[in-house]
C-alpha cells in the first residue's frame, strides 16, 4: 500500500491506550494503513477522550494531526498537544 494522507475516525483516545476501536478487524486494517501512510490525521470530538476500545490502532505520538473540537478539556488539550504532531481545534 502507498498512502499519502490517512484520515480516520476513532472510537476512543486515551493517554495510555492511544487511539482505539472495539472492532478487531478495523484495528488490524487501520494499523496497516498507519504503518504505510506518509501522514496520519485523526478526527475525533471531545467525547472520545478517555474512551478505550478493545484494540489499539496507534499511539498518540504516531499521529501527525489530530482534529477535535473546543469542548476538549484543558488537561486533554495539553496532553494531546504534547503527544500528537499538531492539535487542531475546530
């Protein structure tokens, strides 16, 4: 696979578990895409913070851009801003 930009949604995002999903097949596919993508962007609203799905897709620091909303709590913003390549609040 050759992927320039991977844009994906996630079930949850957590400082320990990273970006997660409850679907094992989806997790396996997304991990393969993350591994081949030149850049990875995740779109996840504030309700996803602290949610841990069954399987990890990627660690927080494997993502180049995270797009979320301004409802994200200050502690979560700081953590994501430090871990992700770039945090964009829309």
